[in-house]
C-alpha cells in the first residue's frame, strides 16, 4: 500500500510502498478516507531535535484521520464492517493503576500513533479496538478527520467550568481557535484570543470570538478595558507554547483564576511565581483527550450546533502532501485535510 514514511534521517517525508499492516485478534483494520496534518507531523517532517530523538526511521506518520472499517479481529464484537471511525491517537497499556481506574488519559505507558507506532498517512491503518471511536451518522467527514485535535481543544476548554466566565486563549492555531469556539458554545461570557498572526486572528474572528488581539499591538490589559472587564480573566487556555504568551496570561488572570495548559513550551519558561502564589492560580497541564468522555462531548457539541468547520482552510489530494505541509509551514492555514479516497 502507499504510505507517507519517515524513511530517512533528514528533513522530509517520502511516499513509499509498504506492506499492509497485519491484524491481531483484538484489532480493527481501517481504510483511511481523510487525514489532518498536525503540528507534530510538521516537526517530524522538519526533523528537529525532538523528532530525531523520538521517531524511528521507517515509521508511517500521521494520527488525525477518519476511515471505514474493512476488517475486524475475531475477538472484536462491537465494531461493524463499513462503520465510519476515527482512532484515539494514544494507545494505552490497559493494566497500570490509572488505566485500571478508568483514567486512561493518564497512562504512563502511552504509545503514540504515527509517533511511536505506524500511523494513518497510508491507505490502511490497524488499531486495537479499544482505540476506535465510531462516529454518529450525521458527522461531517472533514470534521471527523480532525477529531484528534478537536479533542485536544475540548479536553482543554472544558477542564474548568466556563459558564459565565471570561476566557483568555493564547495562540490562535487550529487548536486554540477550536478551543475558543468550544468555550463560547459552553457558555463563556467573553472569549479573547491572542496571536501575532493576522491570518489566524481573522480565522478566529470567523469562528466567533469576542475579541482577537495582536499581542504586539494591544496589551491584554487594554483588551480587558475595551470589554469593561474589572478583575482579569477567570479561565486561561494556553495554546501557543510561547513564553511571552504564558507570562502575559499569568499577569492577566483574576485572583483564583484557572489555567489549562496544552501548548508545549518551545523552551524553559521562567515565570513570576508571586503571581501564582498571591493570586492563588491553578495551572493544569493537559495531554491528549479523555478516553472517551472527550470524544462523547465532541459528538454531542456538534449535534447541538457547534460548527468548527471554518478551521479547515485547505483540502487536497494526499499525493499533494508536499503542498499541504508547505501550507502548514506558512502559518497561513488552519487545518489542512488530505483526501485518500482516490
Ligand atoms: P500552532 O503552532 O498551529 O499554533 C500556535 C499559535 O501560537 C500560532 O498561531 C502562533 O502564531 C501563536 N503564537 C506565537 N506566539 C504567540 C504569542 N506571544 N501570543 C499568542 N500567540 C502566539 O499549534 P496548534 O496545532 O494549534 O497546537 C497548539 C499548541 O498545543 C502547540 O504548542 C502544540 O505543540 C500543542 N499541542 C499539545 C498537545 C497535548 O496533548 N498537550 C496536543 C496537540 C498540540
Ligand atoms: Zn496504562
């Protein structure tokens, strides 16, 4: 089968012919229909220090996908052929203390699809049945292909109650924009998003934020004044990994404010700990999605009117993957979807 493979220890991704993945008795085999390109895939393409230390040569990359079930293992009872599915990108051990307690997102033995094991940028992918999410009949296929990052957004945005609260999102990448949309849908009063990139601020405005600010031109204090806010943001969603953004957020939280942090810091970040202590802030790290409460909430929010489709800005055939990676690299993109159907 055709697959996009990290076949050399240098910058790039290569289209290769690889054997179809083999199945075990607890596995599901899926024909991939659409995939999303993630920032992680871009790191693997660019072959930065993280990627070259993490990714085994010969790996099929990619983890955001939707597809249809074409085969099931003999132990699999609840998945049917032809069903539209996506895969949870974290394969957990199932046996550690957290897994046994039902807190599978906290498993310390997580293996990443398209990072530690073969991924979805291929004609077929095989996953354990415990990693399969069966979509509702009404789901849009493009949206279904980005349930993985949508799940990051939902897990982060709903980590703390947002009803009636003022929410600050730092970073209007695809995940920040989706998180802003989720916070609004879940009843936040104001949702302010910051990003120096004008393309992405415009995209955030399109999806319905209260205010999208350029942190180089407008301080978060000025944004609060514009909205007549008195005491700072109640909830912070850190979605940039940028040290300035995080420090800015800390300085603009209300006393008792709560921060959910998804952005992966690009470097060590020193902060003013007095702001954390005296303002009694909570900072919570977020990784992945809750299995499967986040997936359930994604589904019901779409069914109750949340529309995240504007975050998808590019759609192309998988053979044009170089163009897709270039769009991602430019920053002038939301989600980029590759179509594998033909
Ligand atoms: P992205 O890189 O597309 O978006 C980050 C955005 O932050 C960019 O638009 C950038 O312009 C903006 N930014 C840079 N400096 C800023 C500043 N000073 N203030 C405000 N914004 C600033 O990333 P994404 O795909 O949307 O993902 C968001 C973050 O979440 C990334 O850091 C990513 O690595 C991380 N991530 C974490 C997990 C997890 O499980 N923890 C999963 C997926 C992604
Ligand atoms: Zn485990």
